[in-house]
C-alpha cells in the first residue's frame, strides 16, 4: 500500500509515520513545512518526504494522490488560543485547503481518511457522544472559538456527501484529547500557545504558576497517542472494508478527569519522579483565571466531552489499553529526561 500523509511532521503524523514503518510494509509519501519530528523516519527507504506547503505545492500533491492508495490530510490549526486570535487562518487551512485535497481524491477515486475532531460535538448535552445520534451544538457567532469546530464539521458533511453522491471512499476519525511525546513545544512561553497538557508541563519547567481557566472544572477523556495510532492503523488497513464510509470516535472514556486534576497529577508526578525539577514543581501554585481574561471575548468552553467508542470496538476490534498514569509518565519521560 502507498499512503500519502500531508502534515506528516505534526503530532499525529509523526507517530503514525513511525508506526507504519515499524509494523507494516507500506510506502509513505509525506509533506510538511518542517521535519524536526521525523528524524526516525527520514532515512528509511520506504519514507519519501518533501518539505513544502500544501497550499502551494499543488502539482506535487496531484501526482502523489495519483500514485497513492490512501490519503490522510492531517494539516490543521489545532490550538484553542488560535481559534480566537486568528479564526480566518483556521478556516482557510482546516477547511479550504483540505477541501481541495478531498476534491482531488474524488476526481482520482482515491480513499481519504480525514481527521475530524471531538470538538464537532461542541456543547452537546449527551452524557457520551455518539457518532450517529449526538447533535453537533456550537455557540453564537461572536464566540470565534467555534470556527475550528464548524470548519471540521462542515468538512465532515462535505466528505459524507461526496461518499453518498459521488462514490468517495472515506473514513472519519475523531480524536479525543490525544497526548504523548512530541505533542507541542513545552518551551513556548506564550499563554495558550500549546495544548493544555504541554502548557502545564511548560509552566512547571519554567517555574510558573498554572492558570486554570474557569477553575479547571472542565472534564476531558485523555487518550495516549499509541492507542490512537493503533486505531488509526486499523482504519487505514480497512480489513474486510470494516472502516469504509464510517465515522470513529477514538478516545478513552475510562480516563475522564478534570483539568484541575490533570494539573495536580502533573505536579505530583514531577515532584515524585523527576528530582531535577522537583523544587520547581513543589513551588507551582494553581491559579483560577477568567476565560475571557485568558483567551479573549471569543472564547467559550465545554464542561464534558466523553466518547462512545462502540463503532471502534465493533468494526475495528479496537480498545484503548494505556491508562492515564502510564501515559503521563511516558510523556513526562520524553520531555523531562
């Protein structure tokens, strides 16, 4: 199989590339702006990487889609602070740029696997989010935070329509707070400059207090990257067409903790297991901050986000295996050792 990964240097793309090379005989064709997360892949004979911008290298993409069996357009802005700070960039990249890729797949009759998001469910009131039944609920227009969710949701709907009316073969996967090594740059000091886990690790490393937006009462189901990639590999493999034209929540409903609990656990782990940073961790205070003051007027948050994973269990034979304690230790080992 020939697999095209656009955005290969991202968190998901880099882990996926390493796993494909380690566990399959597939060829990977890949593009991204940079390559710092791909050092384990670059010299591999089955990894064919080009540094480039998907909005500019359109001829290269056209030819690689023609050559490949499966296309994964993973390029996206996925940092909540940027949804508010630069919503047009989010829309242009997450929807418009990826729409061109999807249309190429339609024209060339190639299978596309698109990264949707748990955020498409928005402020849904269900106790757990079901791919087929749950309503997708977002806030008012002036809450620009929802442009990411809306862009992804619209892409999902377009892909589904292409599948139903134009014969596109697709799979959609919705990651629920995947985390692990290489998630973000923990040395980025800008508030909101990375996702919550790496933001907190960076706070500890810099000896800063941890800001808890809205008191950190929001709950999330954190999923270790190895579990997520295991599901994604099964989706790509598509054994007996088990993933054909289906949507999959990929998350760990058993690891549902509040953001405040996450911060406390990180501080405890660093204090107990990483002597070099123990003093800094011990000095960290948890500070409640107002969401508007931290993110701006356009922000709005979700209190609960729990995935139903019946589809992944039934069609992929997948089950998350790595608990939060193990996953956090692996992540901290990467950043702190």
